[in-house]
């Protein structure tokens, strides 16, 4: 048995108690961190920061046969409203092919906005990304190539905190503007959405470290 600093011995029972206390402390710290993230995500979800910027960035969502899903369409229409208010001179639509072979979310979004009056010369489609982090990286690269430094990010409310952090990690100044009526009708559903965002955010942070 290894002697303690005061000349005693570490007993097996004492070791187990120290282990469980340490484990309990780590669990408390982790839960506190999750609670803080929940509060930050919920707080960000209720804020519209739309203001003058270099570009509007629309995060992709599902598309079906070349047509945006209702969720994606709502994001695109919100972006069109911001564009009509002259808050930014360009719009970037983002998203790869996902499960669809013939169409990408970015291209579908670009086509939809072009059909609804935004000049094609002011639309840019990012069509290669497969998740939010890759979208942030590719959008930031497009912005750098075009001398753009700030953006209004358009997505769902619960998604906004993670989107902002990922774009900020790429050196972009980001203002979040959630699509209208993006909050789920059920409080339970909204809590579930935020819980999923917490997991995705933590996994992203672990990947960075």
C-alpha cells in the first residue's frame, strides 16, 4: 500500500470514494456547462440581429426534386426580405447534395431566389458542403475571395448559436437572423432541438481541440 503524506496508507475504500467524488464533480461541471449552453442557445434563438452587412448567408435544408422543402423555403424567403431591405448586396446559398444526386441545396436555393426576383449576378451558390461546419468553412472561403467580411446568417432559431460560432471561428463577423416562425409549436420539441444542438456543438468543440 502506498503511504499517504502524513505517513498513513491509502485504503481501497478511500480510493473508491475519491474516484466517485471526482466523477460526481466532473458530472456536475459537465451538466453546468450544458445548462449554460442551453441558456445561450435559447437566448440567441430569440434575437434578430439583422443589420447592414456584406452578404446574406442562407444555411441549406432539405430539397425535394429541385424544390426547397417548407423549412428551406422559409429561410430563403426570409433572406429575400432582408435583401429587399437593402441590408446586403449579395446572397450566398449553402448546402451540398445530401441524399439527392441531381440537385444540391445551394443550387436549389440560388435558383429559387433568382425565380423570385433577386438578380443572378448577386447570387452565389455553395454546393459542396455536407454539414454545417463544412458550410461555414466554404462560405467563409467564398467571402474571403470576394472581399466580404460580415454576413447576416439565416437559419432556424435553435440552429443560430452554433452557426454563428462556426462562422466566427472562420474569422467572419456574423449577425444572426432566424427565419420567421421557426420555433417549433411544442415546448418539448423545442427543448429536444436545443438538446441536439448542445450535443453537436460539444462534438464540434472537441474536434477543434
